[in-house]
């Protein structure tokens, strides 16, 4: 029992620290996921969940830092009664959340580990069931855990962890994630990621005369009824499947991948910061070394008004809002592409000058 108790303590603590640290790295991404949950709950359970949408970023920071702090507190044995109660409450809530997502197929990625590790809804639920058991052991044995540090050192450790990871989260919000786990990270060649690395292989599940059969090629014989199919080599599937850039009836996705493009990305005009609009305006002055494009998910009328009001004299095109938020966690944000390869990206607080962009191009 002692081995099980200590295993539960360190396993849960390490997992909470890892999960929280991944989210602290990208609090904006976690906020986007929380907004998705709130909107689903507002539609399916009660409209008041919409009230939480504006607070998604704040809750993202609080929950992410809390995960790290709880993991540290558990490992050092800090105030185990309070720590175990909070852990139990959180895992019960998250188990319900992941079950709801999996059973009703509402949110296809729980965001448990940000973009670092993708889990299906059912994988997330099974992970939470295992955690529920381990946290149950911690809760049961909470009075038998001995503190590793003196009360004063424990307080310093917990407070220091809270302050440090809160500062990291705020920095990531004001700039960009420290580590980019998304397909649009610096160095990636987007056209390659839009293609399958090898032909996709499927396992077809068919039914005939009440019996189930599996085929690696779709059966040409009659009498079989299709039941389901499973992708056998998911790692070979394209990592980017939803990048489309258009204007009117014309598709400009292929043109985006040719030459040197400096992209000013505006997710939604009504949520766009104007703090560095003067620097962004300077980037719209066409330069012989690069071509400036603006990408937005806002409608034509809204963006036309926004563009004229802020004197942004550059051609603009449209793309899906989720894609733009994935490309850069900043609204507005700046991304530099050369023949489809991501050379750099900037938060609006770090908006570059044209000379900074040219300096990067000279290094290629």
C-alpha cells in the first residue's frame, strides 16, 4: 500500500505539473478551448455559460497555474487535506467534462495537454478515469503523507511557483508561446504539411449475413454492408487540412505559398488591438523584398471599414478564424513566409520594422 500511495502521489503530481506547464506556455490557446466548451454548454445545458466567454483568458491562466501549483503541493506534501480536496473536485469535474465531450462528440480535442499531445475525446476520458483512481488513493491516504519541507519552505515553494508560472503565462499572452507545437511553427514548410506523407491506408469494417468482416481494400463483391472504417496510418495524414485563402470566388492558397509574403493576420476586427497600429501601417508600404498581405476572418464590409479607418494600404484576403488563430496567437499578428516556409512570426507587441524583416531575409 505504501508503494501504491507514493506512486499515486508522484504520478499525479508530475502529470499535473506537466499538463499545467504546457497550458501556461500557451494560455491563449487554452482560452480558445475554454470558449469552445462554454459555447457548447450554453447551447446544450444553460445559456448562462455564455457569461464565462469574456473571462476565458483569465480562467485559462488561473486553471493552468493552479494545475502546476497543485502538482508541486502534492509532491512536497503541502497542506494535503486542502490539496487533496481540490484535486478530487477538479478531477471529478474534468472527468464529467471529457465524458460529455466523448459521449456527445461535442469537443473533439479536450486541450488537456495543449497542442503538444493530442488526445481523442475517449482517450481523454480514460486518462481522467485513471487519474480519478490515483487521486482517490491520494485522498484516502491524505492524512498519512508527511511534508518534505518545513512549513516556511513549503509556503515559499508554493508561493514562488504561483508567482513564477503566473509571470510566464502573462509573458506568453503579451508575446507568443515559448514553444510552438502547432503546424505553423517557425521552420515548417506548409505545402509539405498539407500533403499526406504516404498513401493513407484504411481498414474497412463490413457486415454480411449478420457477421462482421474486416478488409484492407474496399470489397468489390456484392452483399457487404458498410459499417465503419479506421485509418491505419494516421501519422501519414496531412497535418494541415483546413488552410484556404480566398477573395470573392478566387482561391489564393497556392499563390500564398509562392514568393516572400509578410502576413498581417487579423482574426476578428472587433477584437483587434490597435496598440501598434502605426508599426503595422508601415509594414503595409510595399517593399521590393517582400509582399504584404492581410488575412482576416471578418466579413468584407467590416474589414473594409477597419482597413480604411486605420489606413492599411495592402491587399487583403479571407481565411477561417480557427486557422488564423492557429497560425499566430495574436490579434493582430505578423507572420513571414518564404515559398511556404515560416521564417518568423511576431505578436503585435513585438511588431517588426521593415528593416527587421529584411534582416531575416538576408540570413536565408
